């Protein structure tokens, strides 16, 4: 079933995003009087094809890893005299810029649409109340304590843990002061806290901002009764079963699941012994914990989980907006995620973020499947983030991408004449090398995560 969700989720995601991106090019090209020869979703052997009254061929092809809009262009072949005025290359440079930019812009508009719908649908969020602060941690030194609710980070209001994590991710690899405001209850005054960052989690492969700060979110106490397993994890390998209750680790009693999580995280790669209750009997089960992350982000991993418990009503908040308010939320979220994506790319380029955080098609497929299985809201959220990533990446000034074409046309607009074909050819070769190199790196990262 998981594989089915992954396949369907990936096909729907790529189909929607690619179609919308290419439709942006297509729609503006038509408005500029350019003849569109083909609109293809996918590459390779056509599975479906048809023509409209203007002679444009529409194709759904076998390899769903992209698409393209082919326009009439004298650089690609002979054009009949009566159609020369409909050639892309004969259009003024400002129209060519508009046609090329329309694809990424369509992706941003699609993300805004999804965020608008999500804002109106609303969501239930867990209040960002601190459950535990590690002794000697950055959070402890700044005066943060258990029971406080985080209300803003660097001046940006936060309503749930997802927004807290988003604001923290923006500071990865940086030095300086992180401002966190908290309160102890709904009616109390806000208390400011300042955390000093020094190349915070710079280059970490799998950064965990909250753990690094020493903050653990509040959660209802859960019994350490195993209910789910990672098929490749240590727990499954040593024969732990659903229904097993963990009662001790290395002789230390365990009262709830959070204690297991904390103790396991502190022991990456270590051999430990669990005392387990199974069918009324007590067993000692040795386990060699796996390791996740590197450097400061290293943590132990058991590969097991428990069933979620009921959250108290006062720890949850419903967040939703009317149609007009939702537009503002959509614009804000689209802008925030676009800036974050671009900033993350910059940090990878300068070594502030590890390039191992770059994801490829395998990770995208896994996340597509998981979000599709979680529900419509999660899937729309995933589509919005992926659409923004597609828009930002396509605007990078790399020849062969839309941003590279825009760079050439902007230079032409400034100079009054285009760059020579030889220079453009060199640019395209460099661009192809960069794109292929990044794709290979992302694929290697994906395989490493497997």
C-alpha cells in the first residue's frame, strides 16, 4: 500500500507541477503571438496526443520527469515565410523575457493557490510549549524553562511547532543572536530570551535545531508499548515485537516513551540492553543502536515507535482564515518559503549548510507517498513546497534553465544586441555540466539515505 501511495503521489505531483509550469510558458507565448508547435508533459514515447484548432500538438509522454513547450523558432529549422512573424526568435526581447519567466511565475502562483486553500481549510496545531530544557544547553543559558510557550522567534509570531522549526531552520549555519519570546500562560506578559549562535549547526548533515538548542517539546506521557517498526531498524533486527513493553534500559527503569527516546538519542552506535515485558514474561534483549547524522547532530536510533496518545484540549489550537485573510497568508507563506529555499541554496554554496541536505527524485517520491497517505492537507502542503522549489531552481542564472535564458535576454536588452552564438554555446555546455552534477549529487544523497 505504501508503494502504491508513493507511485500515485509522485505521478500526481509531477503531473500537476510540470503541467502548470509549462502552461505558464504556453499561455504567455500565445498572448505574444508565438506559434506553439508542441505542449508535452513528460518525455519519450507519446502515450496520448491530440491537436487543437491552432495546430498545437498536445502530448502525454511515457517518462513523467518533466515536460516542455516547443515553439516555432528559426534557429531550430526553416520557417515558412508566412509564419516568420510567429517565430519566437523574431519577438522583441521583452516578450521573450515574459515567455521564459512565465513558467517559474506559474509555479509561485500555484503554491500561493495551495497555501490559500490550506489557510481556509484550517489546521489543528499543537501549542509550542517547552517540555524539557537540557542542562547547560543554549536554551538553558538563555533562561528558557519547561512550561513556557514560545510565542515568537526573531520577531516572527509562531502558533505551532512547525512554525518554530521553520524560523529556526532560517538561522542554520549562522552566527549572532537568536531572539525568542515566551510566556507562561495565555494572560502573562512576554519574556524575551537571547541565544548566542556561533556557526550554528554549520555543515551538519541532518540538523535538528530543537535538539541542538536543548529544547524538547511538551508531549503527553505515553507508555513504552511498541506499536510500529522501521523494517531496516535495530529493533526489528533483534526480534522486538508489537505489544512489547520496554521497562528498563541498561538497568535504568523506564516510565514512559519519552525516556526511551532521550536515552537512545544519547547513545549513537552503542550496544545496550532492554528489559522487555512480553506476554507476562520479562526478557533481556541486547540491541546495538544505529547512528543518525554526523558531528554534533549524531544521535542513536532504535527504529521503533508507539501509538500516539490523546492531546489535552488546552494544548491544541485551531487556526483558520476567511477567504480574504487567506490570500495574505498564501502570499506570506509563498514569499517566506521562496526566500528560505534561495537562502538555503546560498548557504550550501558557501558551506554553511551541508550539500547532503540536497534531495533528489527518490526522496521526493518517498515524501510524496507519505504526504498523500497522510491526507489532502499534507499533500497540498507538499505540492506547494515542491512548486516553490521548482520555481526557484528554474530561475537560477544557469544556462539551460529558464533563469539562464533570462540572463542572456537581459544582457541582450542591456547591450542592444545578443551575445554571440559561440558564447551562448559555452554557457549551455557549462549549464548542462552543472545541472547534471547537481542531479548526480542529489541522487547519491538519496541512495545514502536508503
